[in-house]
């Protein structure tokens, strides 16, 4: 039986999972996360979250949330809730790891 993984926390440092790449399909004008035998097309907001919160150069998820809060001029609590939910989903699907 699989246990439900805990939510991603603001203190987590995330990176793309092994074998996952962020790629731009210029013909279709779409960004996607490509993994072996699967891919996930990212909308504009998902791409912004991945760029702000995932990668070795990112201090932690909180830094990405702070960046998005300024960029979108939105309440931090709302941004944080959406970001943490999406990153938890990406982690649970195997696209990102801590």
C-alpha cells in the first residue's frame, strides 16, 4: 500500500527528477516537462512556478514564492497555496524531487 507523500514545504529545495528535462517545443509554442515515456505540457503559470522554484540555483521554494508574489503583485498566501499544491502534485507524479 502506498503512503500519501507529505506536501512540499517552503523550506524544500527542489530539482528536476533524474531523466526529466524542461523543453520548449517551438513548433507548437509550448513548454513541457519531458520524462521517459511521458510528458507534461505546462501552461504559463506552471512554467513560471517551475522556473521560480525548481533548480539547483534556487535557494528554496520560499524564495520562488517571494519572486512570484512580486512578479504577479498578488497576496503571498494565495501564491504560496497555489505553488505548494502544484509542486506537491509534480513531486507525486515524479517530475521533481527534493
